[in-house]
């Protein structure tokens, strides 16, 4: 997978960050995309607002959501 800038972030995608959340999870679900992102921890459900630049810099892997049919 591509890393960092130039990635196509979409609502519903799962992003794996370099540092883990205190609950132990590295994975975050994208709830909002723009200049700032709203992310939800997949481990404990905690939500944060974080700058796009910081997300792009700390992204390790991006998993696209499954298309429902």
C-alpha cells in the first residue's frame, strides 16, 4: 500500500497509525475528511479531531472499506 501524502482517504476507511492509542490499538476509522479528520479508535471507540497533515505524516497503512452490495 502507498503511504503518506497522495493517499486517497475516504469516510469509512481504516487507517493504521505509527503510534498506538493507550488502549493498545493502532487502527482508526475515518469518520470525517477535510482539512481536519475525525477518527474513531477501533479498540475503545474514542474519537479525536486531528489535522490532515498529521494523519498523512503518521499513516502506516490504509485499508479501504468494503463496498456493500
